[in-house]
């Protein structure tokens, strides 16, 4: 396992280099530059100031020199400064991470806590009343656009009923609240984003779990366990469920980038100051340093997520071993 783990970690470096190389050149192929955006926001800016901005950003150098300079800073874990406000890119991302992390972790907990039991129960009695009802709800979750559902929830629970806030992470008079009032206020602001962001994932994981569990229950070792007279609960939850979790482990590993990558749609609709919205703003402002920092963050998390999923396979399924690979 240690040899396999070492090889996989070493393989991350050339792969990350290729990702950053392609991303850097593709980003610079997009029309517009930071100085051009600044000129759009301020039409009175002079040509001399524009050229000074281009030189300040280092955009007057050849593209390969810009990439080598950026790569040298990356080796020191320095993502540079943002073109929009001259703040450290690292600081801008770190201050947005807690909110994005909280929303995505709560969504994952909500999804897996409901999807796995629903999928298991549906697989035990295929085409039953419960299975048909859950199938209808699952396809409804797939079919309904999440942004449209978010707007409907905002209108119903926020405007019509007035139960929940519809934007931001805290109220205007937040600073006058006590400790418990602040906690309650933040929780009320998180209800709609977490609920809406969980709908699509809940539908997908439920179907994956139902299908995987149905296949596991048809395996010969399950029939052998039943023939030995083992209790139904032990057969289902000890023998079948463990093997049925393999596809879910894969999905969970691929969900890791989203924990910090954020969601542009949800964070924009609900006006949440998260990492996803920060990335969208960086793209619109051609903030190259911030865009590349986000690309590196998501790329590293994606590769680590795949590695964690592969390692988890060995613990979920004892037939999988990596000593000789």
C-alpha cells in the first residue's frame, strides 16, 4: 500500500504541471485583459495608465515567460496578488473557504444520510409502493433545474411565507445579536442553500445506491449466506451493503473538489460570499492570478479525491489490494 501510495503521489506532480500549462495558455487566449476591463469600468482612463497597468501586471512579457514566472511563485506556494484589489490571492480564497466548506459538508451529510437508506430499502422490494414513490421523486429531482427550484423556494419560503432569508449569510443587524442569536441567524440563512443544493445529489445517489444494492443482492455469496440461515438484516447490511458501497465511495471521492471549489450557481443566486462566486468574479474581471489559484486548488483536490477513493476501496472490499500493483 505504501509503495502504491508513493507512486500515486509522485504522479500528481507531472499531471498538475500539464493541467496548469494548458489552463494558463487557454485563459490567456480568452478575449480581454485586466487592463482592458479596468478601462471598461473607467472609460476616462488614459492610454498611458493602461500601458502602465499592463506592465504592472507583467502582461507585456512573452506568454511563456509569464508562465515560468507564475510557476516559480507556485513552487513557493505564492499565488501572487489579485489584479482587482492588490490583495494576496491566498488571503482572498482562505476567507471564502469556511462558508463554501460548511455548505458543501452539510449538503453531503444530508445527501448520504437519506440516499443510502432510501436506496437500500428500494432495492429490497423492487417495483413496490415505496420504490415507485421514490423513483418518481428521484426523476423529479433530476428533471427540475436547480436554479429554477432555488427561485421557487426563495419566493415561497422567503417572500410569501417570510420564514427564511433569501440572500446573504447574515442579517443587517447581525452585530447587535447575542451569541445564540447569531448562530440561529446563520443557520436560517443556510437552510435554503443547503436544501436546494442537496436535491440533485440526493436523486443521483439514491439511484446509484438502489442499482448497486440490487446487483449485490443477486450475487452467489448472498444466496449462500441466506442458505446458511443468517438473519436477513445481517445478510443485507453486513454482506451486501459493504460491496454495494463501492460506487458510492467513487462518488464521494469525486465530491471532494466541490467541498472547496464551491458552486457558482447557488452562491450567485443566494448572494453567498463563497469560493465559487469568487471564481466567477475573477473570470469576469480577467484576474489571472486568482483564476489560476482556483484551477490549481480544484485540480489538486480532484487528484487527491481519486486517490482517497482508491484507498477506500481496499477497506470497503477486502478483495482489492495494491501491494503488487
